[in-house]
């Protein structure tokens, strides 16, 4: 590629990525030359400002039409912009949680690493959302994954953190290998790694033997990505990693990383397997034929995630199984393949972002000093800090899907989507209702601790500034989008044109 061709690309479409890359590079250099005795929190605040700058640059690109650069390997379409917004907002809130994180054994000597590794993980997620090529997708996935492995083991003197990093690396490596193997089948059959080029070739593919190979590829890609999403039966790494990792990393994995995983899943499935017929012209595409397999995974994920959560005493393990269950809810939207799928996914992941990060901010306040993550740490919280108790109560109500919260609207959209498509998915809808009711038992167990159990101490709880901002923002968003959901949907429809350019 000559210089003239290189300069001809519209590099402005990558401004958010360039900002995150630049800030991550600057933080690594600053951390290298700063005196060891100097507090690294300033690096976290610089990273937070960098994420805000990237968000502002993304808003400047919202009105731009579909743009592709680097031979269609990087796409700035409505889908990418909408989900990048969720990634950046979630990352900004997680960065505030991280700035206030002070574990019992201390992290002062390597806390600087935490901030720029976090930004590289975010960069990988953003690249995934704009990828138009399997190679770009894989680079983004690995950038996110490798950074996450290191972040999970950041508490070097804490044995559960070391264990979580080891389990995460092993499971992540296996899932990546399976995903890549599935992708290689698709490449071998099409001769290209470009998603659009693949769709064009596969739309005219009618050979039964090749279709058989594509179905194998579908299953391998789905299994590999199911590991990333912590979907049953590929979920066993999640509770251990969530428990052992530092709380800000757990929050990041449960929201930002999970959102990126669903973005990747939709990019591959809709772009490739929705265009491939299973027989002659006019036959159903592979994605529709494989709906039942996705439905089984979605149903099992909802059931096992919620049932196993009933027995958890560790609050982070409980939220790990809760996160598994919520992955099942989003898989219901993907299974249904309704015309509202993108809208329902975007709103639900946005609602989950606010209610889950708000809850993790409070979990960090309650568990960090004592290094005790038992649910009993929340006993008598209402007497010690009414603000935190009421805030946690609202987040739990939203996670449980109680009316008046954003979580209820998100679940309602997915639930209604199961009846829009033909045939309707009555079994999935029934499982979704039943498992939501089951979730009330463990969510309201936290309620019982906060409002009806005596406090072990009457000491008032101090809320750091960063965590106070996170809790406040998440509370406002959870209530606002629960009472006035049209604010979110109007913003989505007015700025992202119903994702109409996804297939362009």
C-alpha cells in the first residue's frame, strides 16, 4: 500500500479508537517515568477524561453516513455507533469505580498498569463493533481477551485473583481456538475473510456437502462465543473469575466485555449465516434452521443461571450467576430474530449497564475494606447508609425486572419480541417468565439483609467521589428509562436510523 492510498482513507471515522489508543499509550509512558511513591489515581482520571473525549468524538460521527475504510475491514455504520456508545459509557463508569478501588493488600506499585490495560481492552471491544472482516474481528477479540486475562489477575498477592486469571486464560484460550477453527471453515469455503464478500459468495452456495461444513462452522463459532458470553454449558469459568478478579474488573467483564461479545455474535451470525441457504434457492438460511439450538442454549442459560444463584452466599458469585441468566435473556432476543431485535438488544444491554455497574459500585464500598464478600456484609445497610441501601434496592428491583425500572422495560421488549416472529417462541417466553420469578428469591435476599437484619456495626459509611458519581448516574438512568423509556428509543431511532445500513 503506497502513501497516497494510505492518506486517501477517511481516518476520521476512527477518531474514537485513535483517542483511546493515544491515551493508553500516554498512560503507559507516564506510569513508566512517574516516581514509584506517587499516587497513580491521576492516571485513572486522565483515562476517564480520554474516554469522555472519545465519546464526544463518537457523537460528532453520529450524523455521518455509512463509511468503510481499509478495504471494508472497518465499518462505521449505525450498529457500530450505537453499541460503541454503550461500550464507552460503560467504560467511563468502570474507570470511576477503578479509581476508587483500594484492596486490603494494596495495589499502589502496579495500579498504573490497571488503567492502560483497561483502555486496551476497551479498544479491542470498539474494534470488534466496527469490524467488517474476520481478521479485524479476531484482532479486536484478542486485544480484549488478553487485556482481560491480565486484569483478572491484577491482585498479584491475592490467591483467588491468581486462580481466576489462570482459569480465565485456559477457558479463553480454548474458546478462541474453537471460534477460530469455525471461522477457518467459512474462509476455506469462500476464499475471503471479508464479511460482505462472504455473504455474497454464500448466498449462491447450494452444494449440500458445503452447507454441512458451514453448519459445523456455525456450531463451532457459536460454542466459542458462548464461552465469551458465559452461556450454559460453557459458563463454569465465570463464577470463579468474577469472585477472584478485582471488583472493577468484575464490573467490566459483566457489562463491557459481555456487550462486546454480543456485538461479535450478531456481526458474524447476521452477516454470514443469515445469508446462507440450506438447500436450493429460496430455502431457509442456516441461521433460521439453527434457531432451535440457540433456543436450547438460551433456555438452559436462564434456568441454570437463576437456579444456581439461589445457593450463593458470596455476593460476586451471586452476581456472576445473575450475569449468566441475563446473557440468557439477550440470547432470547437473538433466537427470536424479530424486527425489533437490534432495538431490544441495545436497550436491554444499556439498562443492564446502568443497573449492574451501580450495584457493583455499592458492592465495592461494602466489601473492599474487610475483604469479605459474604452477603451478610449488607446486613443493616439501611441504618448505616440509607442512600446506599435505597440505591442498591433500586438496582436490584431493576435486575429483577420490577415495573418502573429500566430492567423491566428491557425484559418486556425481549419478551414481546418472542411473539412477533413466526412461529412464536412460547416455550422461551414461558421460561423467561418462570426464571424471572425465581430470580426474585435471591435478589430479595439482599433486600432482607439491607432492611431487616441488624447491623454488625453502627459506623457510617463514607462514599468516595468517583463511586458516588457512578451510583448517582446509574440511579437516574435506571429510574428515567424505566418511567420514560421513549427517551431511549427516540434517541435510538432519531440517531441510528433503525440500523438500516447494517446490511449495506
